C-alpha cells in the first residue's frame, strides 16, 4: 500500500469512529465551553507575554489578508470598526449557540470550537482586552509570529487550523459515511 492509501484509510476510520456523537448534551456543552475557554486563555496569555518579551510585536487594528483591504480599512476605523465588532459579537454568539444547541460529531465540535475561540479571542482584544495584554496600545490584537510578509498571533493559528479541519471534515465525511458529496 502507498502512503497516500494508508493515510486515506486511517483518516476514513477516524472519521467513522469520531462520527459517533457525544451522547450527553451537557457533556458536549462542557467540552465546547472548555475548549473555547482554553483557546482564549492560551491566546491571551501568549499575547500578554509577547507584548512584554518578544521583539517585532505589532498591534493589528483589524487588517487581515483574508478579508481584503476594503474590509480591513473598515475594521481600522473608529466608528466602522466598532460597528463591525458589534456585528461580530452577534455572529460569534450565534455560532456558539448553534454548536451548543444539540449534539454534534466530535469531528465537528472540536474544529468549530477552535475556530470560534480564535475569532472570539481576537474580538476580545478589539473590545478592550488589549488594555490588559498590551497596555497603552491602540485598539487591536497583538501580532508577534512572523509568517511570510504578515505577523500573526496564536488565535489566528487556531482560526486557520479550525477552519481547515472543518473544511476537511465537510469534504471527507459525507464520502466516508456512504453519502454522496455535495455538488460543487
């Protein structure tokens, strides 16, 4: 067998096993909120440390290669950024509610929590947490991990990993569960 076949087989077995849902809804909510709290705590602690100890830290007031220059400019604006933050609180709250409302496969719950926790932690920075993690700084998140031309933070890494895993599960799970994949 090739490495690709072995990996695909191992992943399909993992998908089938993980597709079993957590039976206790309270247990699933506990996992969700524990993951969200862990992501936020790890991200905020690393931002606090980086602001005081790492060289090359910067404050990201909302710019992101994922949303483009127009939306990044809106985030950087005092009024438009605050309005977008208010909207983001609603979107993140809705996402948490959707994940917590009913049982989900663990392969959906974990990446979803990582992604939402990362977005939530960056939002907390824009809503005022930056006064704790980076006193005397502008409104925004501390970026300190240089990857290419852009600097990132741990929340950004959680967002990228969580989103990638969500997309992977969405693309792979229907095929492995005997259901046709959605038409693209």
